């Protein structure tokens, strides 16, 4: 397992758990983050990629194929893989917020926006 997984996990935990409604539990043996029981991101089993819910994966994969990609398994799902060692942390934060918003209720989104 990639030793960097612990650093990535801490980054995700510190950034995501303060968001309204976010919980963490294991999924396929790796840390995953949910909002209202809906998964929106998890560390892939290889420890080198993040599975990230997105409605714009083609845009991201075309812009930065060295960072954003999929395998055949994800072809029919609204997820993309993010190479954690190549992604810009600020860009990733924006993508994580968007993934959270895509799964969160309007009440949770309002709570988040009122606390900005």
C-alpha cells in the first residue's frame, strides 16, 4: 500500500468532515466520505487514486488526462479517478466541494453557505 495514503486520508478528513452532513466509513476496505448516506468520494484500493463523484468528468479528463482518468469499471458511473500525487490541492478542494454539493440536500448546502 502506498504510504502516502495516510497523508491523503488526513487531508480529506480535515477538509471534508467539517462540511454539513459528512460522515466517514470504510468502503471496499478504504476510507470513504458520505453525505446523507450517499458516497461522494473515497480513496481507491491502490492508495494512489481518489474515486470522485462528478458530473463533468469528460471536461476534467480532457483538460488534464495526466491527473483525471477512469477505468472501464467507472465508464457507466458518474465518477472519475484522480491521481493524488499529481492533483493540485486547491483544485481538488473545489472538486470535493462540488462532489459534496451534488449529493447534499438543499438544507445542508444552505447551512454550508451561511457559514462561509
